[in-house]
C-alpha cells in the first residue's frame, strides 16, 4: 500500500478530485490510501436529490460547500474535526459491498488506542452503539474505492442544522435524534490529542510502522495536479453535477429497503413516462441513468414496464433487491 498526501487542502471539490484522479490514472497495485480533512461542507451521495437532503437556507447563510461524490450512500456533513479516508484497490469481483474488509484496519487502529469499535449495519463503525464512521463505495475501471468519515471532534450539532433527516429513516432505525446516535472518537480516548496526531496513529497502524517517514508514498507531480484541477472544474466545481436538474414530477414514489432508500420521480403525460429520475442512498455498481433511459417514453403500465426491465440485473444498480421489489416502488 502507498499513501498520497493531499498537502493539507481542505477544499472538498479538490479532495474528491484527487480521489478520482487516483482511480482514473494510478495503478491500484499496490493499493492506495488517502486522508483528507474538509472545511464545513456537505458531501452528497451520487444518486441523491441534493435539494431534498440539505437545509438550503442554513447552507447558504453559513457558506457551507455542497459537493456530490461518485459513490452511492447518503449525505454526510464534514468539517475540520472530521478525518476522511479512502482505500483504492483493484476490483477482485467480490469486494464490492464488503465493507468489513476495508474497515477492519480502522477498527484495529482504534483498538491500539484503547477504543473498542465494531463494523455494524450496512456500512458504519460504532463505538458503544454510537456511530463514529459512515462509509461508501464506488467501482469503475477495474478498481474499487472505499471511503469514509471518522468523526474525531466534529461539531455534531451542525450535522443536524445542515442536513434534512428523512422521516422514514428515523422510523426504520428507531432513531430518537441524530445527536443521540452519533459520537466523536475524542470522547473515548484516554488522552487528549489533535486530529493531526490521530491521523498519524491511524497511518502508522495501517502501515505497521512506528515512524511516519517509513510510510511509502506516491508524490503527486505537477502534471498530476493539472489533471486534478481539470477534474475539479469539470465535475466537483460544476453546479449541474452537484445539484443537477430534476424533472417536474407529477408522481413521486419512495420505499426503504435494507440496501437503501429508492425515490422515483415521474413526469407522466397521457399515460406515458415523459421523464423519470431515480434518487436514493443505495449502493450499486451500474449507472441508474441506464434504467431511466429504458423507462423514458414507455407506457405507464406495470406489465409493460416489467417486460422492459425483465433482462436487467436490478441488483447491479440498486443492491440486494429483486425486480418485483423495484416494480413495487415504480408502480
């Protein structure tokens, strides 16, 4: 494994561009590890409807940056008390959705600091049943990147202020409040350390060394940085990517599955699907635009729509659901 130093950059649009650059242009053998800290920002899952996930007035008033990532999953709040990590590996065909494989090194590092943590649920790390890490994955070009958050001393109240928490998510998980179910790692440490010192402890644990200067690094070149800033401008600093344009919906259908929520927005005209947009915090490998394109301009009839999708591997797009499950949302 090699480490890439992001040089202390806290702009999420650049940090996500570094991550994408590594996936697109660098070999994943040996695997790559990234760490970065972002200024106050909201990172939206690839398939989410941005406006429905954020408190727009609060975000604007407090100059909170909103950036959409390449991976699925839900929206997360970042600030300088949140350490983000990313593992980039070759896709062996069986590691997608196997979060434990990538999160166990983090759990082991926490154990070395005297903290008993566990991977639990779909993609979380918990301490004493309180969430301290949420994670997501994306597969492309024969590689997987698995990235996540580590709440070290984040302002958890800002999570509540900046994000909208869906009512169905609260009900499905029996949540009383965001504040009561999340925690900062610093609360469980026996000594007071900075987030920089915490990052070093995680790094030395993962690389099995006691010295930072013994960690193998890939140093980004001037040409690398040029490509990174091109990726940033074309994607992560692009309003259309971060917010997107949603169809005027005459019908909205939503259902939560163990693999995540699926929201379908339909614009129907004379019984035909004039436009369709699928949102959600599910983890899938395929592009949901494939499904949207297949259904657009089709008659809104259950049997016709099911026949259109009969040869589609629904799991490839939405995780562990069946075609009938998807049809029960669509119709």
